[in-house]
C-alpha cells in the first residue's frame, strides 16, 4: 500500500496529535487539583492564572477539562474497541459464511439498530446500574457493535470470492487463517474510517449520557458531565460551556479529519 | 440533498424556538404600566394543571398559588401559628373532644353568597370521606365522629380521641356547598378571587372587594407560566415579570439593581441522612465523626453563595417554638476531632462510602459534591451515586437500600410531629432505621400530653436525642430566594409552601 498523504489526513494527524498530547498530559499533570474548591475562586473569568476560568465551586476549569477529556477519551476508546472487535468478528463470520448464521445474526443486528442508540444504552445502564465507568463503557460498546458488524460484513462478503481467497482456500488454508490473514488486512480501508467515525460518535454519546446524568458521576470530571453543569450556568459563566464544548469540538473535529483523510486516501489508492 | 433540507428545516425550527423564547421579553406592557394599574405579573415555573379544586389539588405549586383564593376555618400565620379565618373563634370542650366554631358574620364567597355553617359541614365531610373521585382524603379527619351545623353560624366537630394537632388540619378550604365547577372556576373566600386560567400561559387573580379581613393591596395579579429557567431570568430582566420565587443564588446574582431579593427558607431539613442500621454508620462514633467533619457554613458559602440557615437537628427555624437553636452548633466543625473519633471506632484510615442523591435536585447534588471534598479531608472516600427521583423513592426511601443520602425532608403539615414521628423505631417511613428507646418513649409522652408547653419541651428533647446520637449529618434549611422588582414590597414567608400575595404593594 502506498503511503500517500492528503490535506485532510495531515490536518487530522496534527490536530489529533495535539489533542492526544493534551489528554496524555492530563493523566500526569493538571495546573490545579481538579477537585479543589474555593469560595474566593468562584466564577472567575478566563485569565492567565485560570486559563478557562473557574466554575460554580471555584474549581479550575482547565484542570477539569484536562482530567475530563482523559475520562471521555478512555471511555470512547474502550467503547470503540469493544464495538470494533465484536462487530468485526460478527461481520467476518456472517459475511464470509453467509447462510442461516448470517440471516440470524444480521436480523438481531437489525433489531438492535432499530433502537435509538442512547435509548439502548439507557436500558443497558438501568440493568447494570448507574454510576460506574465500566458500565458506561459496556453499554456504549454494545450499542456500537451493530454498525461495525454491518460495515465489515459488506467488506468480507465482497472479498469472499476474489481470486486470492479462492486460491488460499484451494491450498487448504483454514477459514480462521483466511479471515484473519487474507481478508482482514484488506478491509482496513473500510474499517479505519469506521473506527474514526465510531470514536467520534462514542465521544458524543458519552457526552450525552453524562449530560443526561447516567454516565460518569460527580465529582469525577467528564466532558459530558461538565457540559451539563455548564448549561445551568450559561449566563453566569459562559466560558464554562465554551471551554468544555470547545474541547469536545476539537477532539471530534481532529478525529473526523483523520477519518475523512483515510477515506480519501483509500479512494486514491484504489 | 434530502438530509441537507431536513437539517435546514431543523435549524429553522430551532431558531424559531430560540427567537420566540426571547420574544417573551418584548411584551408591550412595561413595569410602569403595571404600577399605574396597581397590578403585578408573577413568574411561576409550572402550570396549575392538576385541579383548581383545593380538595383535589395534589401539586405543591398549585397549592402555593391558590392559597390566595381559599381559606379554612383557621389559617396559618407566617410565624407558624394558626389564626381563626372563617371562624371568628372556637371553644374546645373539657374532654378535648368537641370543637365549637362560631363563624365570622358576613363572610362572603367570591360568587357573592354568604358562608353558612352548612358550607363548612359540606367542606369537611367532603375531605373526610372522599366520596367524590379525585378528592384527596385528609388523613387526620378519620378521627371525626360528627360534624354538625347547630345554627347558621355555629359548627360543632366531635372527634373520637383528644388531639392537640387536630385544629391545624382545619385549614382545609371551605367551599360553597354543592357548587360543581370548582375544578375550572374555583370559588373561595380568600383575599383574591380567581378570574381566569389560560393553560400553559397564565392565571389571573383580582382583589376580592368583599373580603372579611385586611383586603389585598394589589388590584390584579397575573401569574405567568414560564417553565424554562433561562426564559424566566430573561423575563425578569426584560421587565415582563415583577416577582419570582424559588430562585437560586446564581440566578439572583445575575439580576442587578432593578430587583431586591427577599430571603426566606424552603422549610426542608437538608441533611446527609445516614442508614443507622448499616456499617459503619451503626456506630455512633462514626456518625459523630462525620458530623464533626462537615462544615455546614462551608457548604452554604460554597454551593449556595451564603444563602441558607444551618441546622443541627430535624427541625427548621421557621417552626419557631419547636426549633432549638443550641443544637445547630452542637458539632462544631473540627476535622481533628473527627479523625480521633474515627480512629476510636476502628477506622484510623477512614473508609469508603456512597452518597445516593436524587439527581434532579441540583441543590442536593451540589451539596454532595462539597461533602465529598470535606469528607476527603478526614480520610473518608465518598462516591456520589446519582439516581432518578422514582428510584430514590422506591429503593432508598421505601426500600432503605442505601448507605447515605443527601435529600431535604419537609413537613406535610404545620406540626412538629410531621418531622419527628418519622424517626421512631417502628414508624413505616423511618428510612434511616433510627432506633433509640429514649426517642420512642419521648414521642409516646408527647402524644399523650395535651399541654402545649410540655409537649413542646418533649419535642425539643426528641430533637436533642437525634443530635446527640448524630442520627444524621444535619446541614441546612435551604434558602428560598424571591426576586422583587424595586418599588414593590411586602413579601412574607410561611413555614409551609405558599406565596402570600395579599401583602404585596407598591411603595410609592
């Protein structure tokens, strides 16, 4: 595969790189203790001491955004990992073998897709119990499986009868080997953009779930929960919503560019 | 293409919603117009959509407004007492079982009819038996044996056992007998008469000219329904409304010089309620340690901008005679002492706990966030578990499946019993599983006592018992902030959830 760069890819790599560095930084260092409250520091507007200002408890918003972006990033990453691994496995089996298994699994898939994803996540959360990060990941991961399954199934089905797969089959390669070694690498042009889009959706889904109060629990920071807090303080501390929302936008935009770039590259290569 | 069209339409729809939202501000009527007409517009957060019939009303928000339209034989006063309203006076028989009420002469209903003893009998019977659908039965009326109209102006009520709390239930609204349109066109005897209600929009009240007592000072009050908190703020700032209660300190801070802020109390006992039956809170030393570790004033300053009244037991200041001020500072903020007590109880390194919070109540969530910080200082790691209100009621309150919870407990009526009976060991809603033999005994004594001073002393002893055993970590009675446009005054607060409009007036 030729390594061609395009504008989208380059911009996406730079922006995502910056955001990732920002998030990694947040794991080790924040300018202030993200949970430290202070009566004198309430509602300070952005300044050199508090880059993004402070919130209604006098907590430094920049520190909380650093920490919260990390939480959101980890949740989104694990969600996409669950969705991509399980989804691809289902897609591979159904796409390659077809038949009854295909019908059965894909109809279940359709049924899951029929639910609005947040609603489905709500159901899972209400079964697992709210208030734990793991449950948020599990709920969102499950919700993300169908879209990956659908995308990869198409790719696997399309490659099932191409010549190099046929010849591998004739040489007696096992189905597992064919799926993993011969077909999977060739689905990457489809899979990678799907992963980037999925990642963005997961960031937004975490944000909406925490916004609805079923995601991450306070005083832990997550971008979604912070945004829901910021909403009620929109007139008192507009910088709160702007700072938090801005970081979500940058995070999603960066990965979005990356996805678009990957898609364009695969089209160019093809 | 289709998608783009859809999103354009959506955007247009959103814009419309936003713009009409702002449109509330551009009402033609200005505060000056209203001052000239001796009228005001009050912002309320919810429609009165249950029933305007006071015997069927279930929503606190409806009762709050209709308090101005209805009265009972007695009515509550701002300091937590009762005063005769439709009754001129009453006498109680020697055995405390027969109440004889003499009605005030010439009290008129809003429809012009004179209130008779028959109307009183009708109204009390209506709430005692709940024969009509939708009537909210008054539990305390179950002791009534007979209600009789002796003559036009005399009513006797006989009850089966003496109770010095019975009288406080006679605030139940008196309605004209056999008037069938209370639901939509309510008729009472209060200082304001109901004029109209436009669903989802507004309610109009006008002064009742034939009121028996001090007449209302305003000619007309329009209650504008504005459900969205941000629109409510905009309406205040733009001059569309003159008065609004139940605001937060953050909202009040944004108001500026056009408004004065009246500070009352919400009449709730906000506390970190502890499940006394579950480790580690089954140990009194741990509960006391938490009480020392929590800085009430700190919470009030940090999360409520200093608005709020610290409390030290299950009683709030508005209750006047039952409130014991000395208990407020029983546990003075002292993290060192807290650590000491924790060490004695076998937790030198603290422990982990969960705080269940009904997440729709922002003040409780905010309080919990500060609590987590304060508890961390003595080594206790607390995690907040936000739950919906329904699951709070079913799992935490009814099911008692919790470690600790931040919530506000209120009194259903103006009696100390309403706040204190709930912690007797056998009471059905003793959700903290409080179990003190001394407390139970004191309550039995209080019930059997008819003398008011003695009973008050017993109730105070119960409060002290709760405090000494640190049944809960008591925090505060939340502030109820009312924004009033400059030039208006006369807001008074009651120990119950009502908005009395009759005293509000323009100063000039």
